C-alpha cells in the first residue's frame, strides 16, 4: 500500500509514499520532451523512417492513463 506522486507538467520530482515514510527522487527533465516522438512521426510521414508509436499503442496508453486515480 502506498502512493506515487509526480507532476504531469513541471519539475522532475517524484515522491513515493509507503508505510515507512516518503522517498523523494529528483531528475532533470529534457528541454523538449516531445521532440523525439515528433521527429519520428515526421520521418514516418516523409517515408524516411518508422515511428514506433501506433494508433494501437496510443490507445493502450490512453486506457492505462484513464485508470490512474488523480489525487
């Protein structure tokens, strides 16, 4: 039993709450976090690469994100 708290947008701080207390981790966010995916989509559309993200994988991610309880 516990909880994980992190911002969707903002600083790179993650808090893991358990019965033993809270563990906090900090990490550096990339300057342009969406850029690699956008570049792969553009390359796929131009026929010069393949985007690993598909409609199916996006739908699966959407399903699991909907299951997350926001506090």
